[in-house]
C-alpha cells in the first residue's frame, strides 16, 4: 500500500495493512484476495471486516471471466481448502461478520465464498461480476434464519458483457448503471466493453459530486430479489453490441443475439466470440455493410421494447 492508501484507510476506520500477514494472498492465476480489519474507532462507528477479491487487471484477461474453466474459477477450491476458517471465525467473533466484495472475476470468486460460508458474511457487494452457478449455494443461504442471511448487492454496467457469462448470480438486488461513453469507446466495440467493464460505477459526478469521474446517462435501474435481472432484450443488446458496431462484424456475435431471442444461455457463444476477439481483434467481414443494415433494422425493432422490459 502507498502512504496515501494508508492514510485513506485510517480515515475510513480501517487498519493500514492487509491481514493476516500484511499482504494480499495470491493463491494462483486470477486468484488474489485480502482482508482489511477495522480500527477500534472503526468498530465503534459500525465498520465490519472487509474481504476483497481482486478482479482481472486488463482487457486481455477479461476473457478469463468468460471462460468458466479458467484458473481463477477453478482456483476457488484453493481458497476453500487453504482458507483458515478458524482464523476468520475468530475475526468475526471479535469484529463482526465480513463484508465481502470483488470486481469482475473477483466478484464471481466473492460469490463462491459467500455461498460456501454465508454464516460468516454480513454483506456481499460485487461490481461488473461474472456469474458463478449460484444455484448450488442458494440452499446454504436459505438454510439460515432470514435475519441472519447476508445482504447481496450487484452493480452491473450497461454495455458490459462479463456479467452475462456463467450461470446465476447470488440472489439479491441489482443496480444497472448506464454511463456516458468517451474517447475511443464512442467508436469501438472493444473500447466500449472495456470502459463499461472497468468503470468505477459509484465514482461519478452525479453520485459523489464534482470529484467524481464520469456521469450516468440516465437513472440507475434497480431490480430486487433476482439472480439475473435481464430479460431476453438484454441478451439481444449483448449480441447486437458484439455483432454490429460502426460497420464492424464480429463472428459469433449474431449467435449471442439469436440465443437472446430464443431465451437460451449465451455463455458458450459469448465465450467463443470473445476468444476470437482476443486472438484476432475486431474482424471485418465481407459483406458487412449489407448485413449491418439488415440486422440493425431487425434489432432496432426489438430495442424499442428493451428499455421498458426491466
């Protein structure tokens, strides 16, 4: 941590290091997590220990979120077998239940942890998170008394596709943010995805004032008690964005759109499409112009209803 980080943590009521050994634990590729403990003043102010899972660090590794066989997802077993449950239970007894958070792949890993140890968690907050198959964890959570179950909050971004990957999120409240695009993101699909996926959704002018970066283009949409807040139109949006942007045709994107129309899962076509993107970048298909006009007209009709479908 930098000196500035330490000062900020102290101001927020937290100790100035990661626990238990002063550093983030790196348990494998894509698997990084750390624990922050409140100070005595923080405890008095109602602060809880924070278990944070780091997400992917750049656009290239976003593909890891879309591949559920990636080291990060498979590596969750390293957490569950190597994590000192007795240590954490001691922390919970002393400082209260955990607040757990993560971005991107880290959000998926955070959900794995909360679904496995729900009795140790007060609140889960994810950002632009890929979805684990949370069905296996709902029974663990629902076995607890209702007032003992962790609060679950997911923040997602319109234009991002990582949150479409996987099975289901842990059931909770979704906040869908629609941020203004800027720079290259205004003309490039890949740049738009990266901006949507890496934006700090709560650090915007319309939320924190003049010190925030970026603005929302409309009010944040809220969906409660959901595992996926998306209707078919949301999947159509993902396929449309991937397939068509400024005359650019991405092979596999139309499959995602078709899967959305059929109401079927987009995990496989999305993953295939993005593996192709990772290897080759944007692909310009022959005849893209005529295909663009045809498909745009088709999806435009669907888009008119998608904004009112939440």
